């Protein structure tokens, strides 16, 4: 593969500066005579959360700081609609996100838009 060294550099970058990302996927379980929604953990990978806004500079709109980009290794199993909990290095409490876009796959990593999951 021509991008093996670049992928290795990306993995070293997220291991040293990023955190852990736990991905959960919505499914259904049978509870008596009805189906109940349940989230099940798909896996956990190293990742990096970019705080940059998805709105270009100079655009006169209100920026939602709750929308960010999550970068993950190419082998991560992540889809639109999944739940993601990002735990930065050195922190004890994770930040919950919903995956709002389809993952964009590059030879070295995956980028996906996420939005903070807040319960009101």
C-alpha cells in the first residue's frame, strides 16, 4: 500500500495527542411482546476530535460550537446515526456525540461530522 507510512503517522498522532472513542450502535431487543430500542457498543478506537467549525471563515452565520469533526483510524466501524463517546487523554469523563454525517474515508484515516449529544 502506498499510504502505509502515512497511516502509521496518523495512528501515532492520535495516540499521543488524541483520546479514545467508544462507538455505540442503535438496535432492538425483544422485551416480552414488544421491541425496545437499545444501544450496543461496537468497539473502541483511538481518535482525535477537531474543534474546528464546519462553517468557512468570513461567512456571517451563527456557528454551532457543538458540531465538530472526529478523525479515526481506517479500521474503525462507524456509521451515520451512531453514538460516540470521546474520552480525551488525562480526562476521566467523556463527551457524548451523535454521528451526523456519513464517514468520509481516506487512505490514512476516516473523518466524520459529530454533534454534541445533550439531553434537555
